[in-house]
């Protein structure tokens, strides 16, 4: 049995060069048998994790500020989550909630229906991932509306299955070779810090939303054929972009005006990540359908599509999943939500604000840092070659990511030139300071 990482080991400790000898061997084996479609940022080969600390196969300890792509909200192997998994595994592993009944499935659906903003009657469909949650939302929107077209956003990421990929507008490499796709029209997401119309998001005229009524609906896309608008409240893979509240409010207005469903993809930004249970709560907008995954079950495979009860009006057999809502994943999720409500959401809000306060001076202090933005522990910053022209610097971003790794800090890129910081919501002030200090050292070294 693996010895636990020492409780007082809250910061990195590197004992070999990177990658270490065992890591090199495993990476070579990986190259021979794993799909070449996988993307790997740096040579990290994980052995175990505890809280916000990850240990690799050579005994190096890293501070994890990517949380398995914003998944392990309660930290790696939280003891209460592990206990819930073990207890359920000893009772039964699987029964398939699409054909039979078990109480955990009902309890989690009741909890999510009650938590989802708006105070409306809700129903819940369970799958295994964010992409599956999106696929369910797509099918539901078509079934309910009788319409076949969708609106999504440039820079958005919704998954790589065919329906989800049709909505995704993140990178061309993700779409190349897979056409034809569903009829989806992509419009700009509000990159307010780059907007030629307004330099102040608080006075933004959301020109990107006006494209819908002023152009799209009048030229090539009949509004009455649109089933849904699908949007991330805070864009994830696109660069951790926080839009003005007016953007989401205008989308809600347009959706209501034309009888279009509004789907919020909260797969990455939901479950406490932004300092509130749902990111949409920051914007005062109630969606018709919400998709969840990632932080929903602290690392266990689980996705959920939460919809207005009158929208989820399909009948038996219209959609199902053999493993969706697996009892072990359900147990992990119920405990995850307890932990979020017991203080982790508050910790995300507090430490996220603290980190952003420390980082807001970066554009003045470091010549390659552009915009710094975020909500809670969903923080992004841009790397640029020139702060005046805002010329994107993907090379410097990738270099910074590797420099941080070599100092024991795990980060992750997002968008064309941003670094995202999405640590487990259990991080301490000491760990937040270490991450900021380390990144400042890297930024300083880059401009020498």
C-alpha cells in the first residue's frame, strides 16, 4: 500500500531532473501503444496525489494548479470522497439507472435540481462526461423545439464527440477531417479586453450579440429554425474569458424573444470553481438547460444534464446510458457537493480574489503579460509580445508552462496564448503564494 504524502508537504519537492528515469521509461512505452491524438503538455507521469500535491513515479512532488483539467475540485483523493467510493463499491458497483432504480441516483438528481439557479422545476439526465452531457442537451433541444440548428461561440469548447464537436469552436485541429457536422453557426464571444468598440467591459455594448439580430437572423439563419444557443458562462479552453453580465442578459433576451432554448455549458466553470456553485449566478441569468461534469464527482466519471422539467419532455427510450449515473460516481458526487457547501466554494472565492489582487499588477511589471482575468479559482492571464498591439505570444506561453513545471508547479495552457490557473478548491494561502511567486520568477526570467 502506498504511503501517504506527508500532511506537512504542502509545497513542491523535486528530487530528480525532469523527467526522471522511471518517467522516461513510461513515456517511451506510452508512445508505442497510446493514441497519437492525445496531447501532453509536459512529461509528468503521476503516481499518486493528495490534496493539491501530486507525486510522480520518481518521487518528485508538484503543486497542482490544473487539477486534472479543473476536475478534482475537492483535491486528489479527498478522504471523505475515497470513503464514499469504498463504501458504495462494497455494496454494489453497477445496476444501470436507465433500467432499474437506486436511491443514490434520486438523491443526487434532487440535489442538483434544487441547486440549479432559477427556482424552477428541474429534471436530470446522467451520463459519463461533459461531452455526453452536451450530447444529451443537443438531442433534448431538438426533441423539445422541433428545430435543428444551433448557435455557439468562437473559442468555445464543448467536447469531441460529433455533436459536441459541432458546437466546439476552439482549435481547427479538433475539427479537421471530421466533417460534415451538425448545423451550428458560430459567432464571436466577447473578448472585451480586445474589443475595438469598448475598452471598459462595464459599458460594453456587446457587439458580438448584436451579430445575431442585426446580421445572422436577417441574412442566412432563420431564427425560427434555431433550437438552442449554447454558451459557456465563463469560456474555458478559449482562454478563461469572463464576459460582461450584459452579454448573458442579452442572450437570454434574444432566446426568449425567438423561442430559443438557452444552454449553459458549466462543465468547466461549474461546481464551485468560480466561487459560486454555478458560474451563471455571477451574471443573473437562468438557463433552460445546464450541463455539468469535471468537478461534479471529484475525478470519477459523471456528467449531468439539468433541464427545466417542461423541456425534458422526451419519453422512455429517447435517450439513455448504460453507465451514466454509476452508483460509485454518484456516491463520490454527493460527498463532493457536501464538501463544496461545507467551505470549499467559500475558499475558492476568497483565495481566487487574493490571487487576482496579487496578479493585477503583472501587466505593469512584466512586459509579456497582457490581460489578467478570472472568477474564483478560474484565473487566466495572457502572454503577448507587445502590450500595445496585444500580439499573441503562444511560444512564450508554452515556455512559461514548462518553466513552471521545472520548478514544481503544474499549470495548463488555454486559448491561443493564455495560462489557466484552476487548482483544487482545497488550496491554502501558502500554496497560492507559492504559485504566484513561482510564476513571477518565471516571468522575470523571460524578460531578461
